[in-house]
C-alpha cells in the first residue's frame, strides 16, 4: 500500500520480489526472483488502476507457486518412498535374522539331543 504520495513520485519503478522457501530442516530450498516494471501516475483522486496492477503482479506469481507446490509434493513423495524402502528392507532383514536364529536353535536342539 502506498502512503503520502506526491506528484513528484510519479515515474517508472522496477519492483523485485525475492522469495526463499525452505522445507523440512533445510533439506529443500527453493529460491525465486521476479521483477515487474510499474509506471506510476499520480492523480488528485484515487482510482482502481493501482489495484489492477497489484492484481496483475499476483496473477503472474501464481505459476511460480504452482511450480513450488509440485516440487514440494515430488520431494515429499520421494522421501516417503525412500523411507518405505528402508522400512521394508529392515523388516525383510529382521525376518531373515529371526528365521536364522530359529533354525539355529532347532539345529542345536536336534544335534545335542542325542
């Protein structure tokens, strides 16, 4: 929002929008930088032109937000799949070792029983 604007403030401005998104303890960092050139005309009475300019800036930034959402979703899914593989591998190894211990105990029992 602009306050205390005078006629001398009229002109062309370049606005820079820098965004840095971090995700899950710094594992995922996404940085975007957008800029927009705005021509500011100062008039004696307020009008809707400024609101339309701000709306245009917001609309142009939406594809970046969609890209960010897709990247976050993809990263989350990859981490989920990796964790799932680790857990399944652990269960598999755990079952193998449990079965091996069971076989060893049976073998010892059978061999030493006689």
